[in-house]
């Protein structure tokens, strides 16, 4: 008896799809085979076979935070904040402060 199939149309980022196809080909698998495997696991286990969690920060929000922090750091330096050339120099300054206390 022939197995019937249905077509599944999904929207995927073309770059992600191309990269995934390359990796799957190296594994000897097609995207269709992966989708079938995924859906079979959902049916078998009644759950998604990998954890799905919300990102702690919306995508690219970290970049906005970084840009804001960088701007604040530049403003602090412009207002005379002490700067250090490297972590060793910073550590020495912190140690000196501890000795003063």
C-alpha cells in the first residue's frame, strides 16, 4: 500500500534555509526528512523534542543596551572619569583603593 503524503508550505528565512540544507546534506538528510522526523517525534512524545524558551531579552535589545551603555561611558570620560588601559591597570587601582580603606 502506498503511503499518502500532504504538502506542507512554510515560510522560512532563505539564508537560514540554505545553511540548514547544507548542514542536513552533510548529515545525509533532507529538510523534508527532518520535518517528518520532527512531526513524528511530536506525535510519539506529545511534546516538542527540544526546549523552547523565551529569550531573556528581545532580539537586538542587547544591542540597544550596548549602544546606550557605550554612550554613557563616553560621556563619563568626557566629564573626567578615570580610564584604564587594561584590566591589570584597573585591578592595580582597585587594590590601591582597598589599601587606602
